C-alpha cells in the first residue's frame, strides 16, 4: 500500500517537473521571437548605460571611480521592467497561457518559470552594458572599465559578489514589475506607473548621480532610504570596491565624513537580501496567471 502511494507521489512530482520544464522552454522560445526582448534588453540598456556614464563622467572627460562603473554596468537590467508588462499583456489571451492553464501549472509554477527565463535574458543586458562602456572608453581614450575590472581582480570573491548583487537587482526589479502588472489591469496605467517608478529609481539610487556629491542633499538622502533598489545598488558598489577584503574602500564610493548611506558590507548584504525576499514574496503572493 505504501509502495503504491509512493509511486503515485513520484508520478505526480515527475509530471509537475515535466510541466515546469516544458513551460520554461516554451517561454524561452517565445522571448526569442519577441522583438521587445531585444528592444528592452539590448537597445535600452545601451541607452541607460550611456546616459549614466555621460552624467557621472561629465560627458566622458573625467575618471570614474570603480564602484560607480559597477552601477553603470548594472543599470541596464532596470529596463527589463518594461518588458514584463509587454510580455504578460501579449500573453494574456494567447495560446501560450491557454496551454499553460490546461497543463495544470499553478501561479507559483508559472511565475518561477517566468523568473528563470527573465534572469537568463537579463544577463544579456549586463553584457550589452559592458560592451557599450568598452566602446565609449575606446572612443574617448578612457580607462574606467579597465580600472573597474582591476579592482574586481583584487580578490576573486568580488566577482561572485558583483554577480550576486546583479542577480538580486534583477530579481527585485522583476518582482516590482510583476507586482505592479499583476495588480493593475489596464496596460497603459501599468506602463505609466512603471515609468514613474524607473525615474524615481534612477534619480535617487546613485546610478546616475555621484553619491559623493549628492550626500550633502538631505532631501535626496531621505528619498534614497525609502528606495529599495538603492540598497542593492550599494551592495554592488561595495563589491566593486573590494570592501569584502578592505572595508576602508568605502571611500571609493563616497567620503565617510558626514552622512553615509551604508558603511559596512554586512549592512548591504542584509538589507539587500531582506528587500529581495520580501518584494519577491509579495510578487508570488499577489500574482494571478488568470489576470484579465
């Protein structure tokens, strides 16, 4: 009797796993065929990286500290938030969603596959941004990207830390987008809210404005503390400064006299992980595959 029960459980688990894999493959192929994928994960990341780099380097004339280059590289993944609404809106009444519903896949199963596919493509934005910065450095005879990688080379864990921060940033951005799109039925309204959200993130997360300069602005700092993305951006800054080995390298990000957003690497790790888990949890809680 127990053997039969175990076989049924095993068959059920195997069927769910098979459905999950087939859903992932189906989504992945759909992403490859969607023009917006290349718009939001190649063109937009290039534009965002150029904009950020231009402002921070005063239009490519001054050297940029390594952690800020880390932010310029990571900024491209924010554009994926616009892809979410486009994809989900197009899928809403498509054969893809109908097939997924018929397979019996749950909301969480659908969202898990959706996250995995998005993460695969978001790394495309990372490489696109690196390529854009490399071209700019080549044209303007700068060495900021080289200096950035030299700083990462100080300790191999810096690379893992940077990638970990980038993944947290991608997941949190994806979760924010999914949460908004999942709760708002009208596509145009969701798009407007997403644009406002991205503008807010860009302006107060130190991605386009030098934190060493903006730290003197109290209102800017207050807005920064209520911006969940800023904590993850600073985690990326910290690993890009090799703070895992040399905590005093916080000076690469901003002078420590006066107000400092975060001073220690453990703070960046703790807040970033809590924020990512919390927002992702809400996303899974409120998302509905049957969104109309």
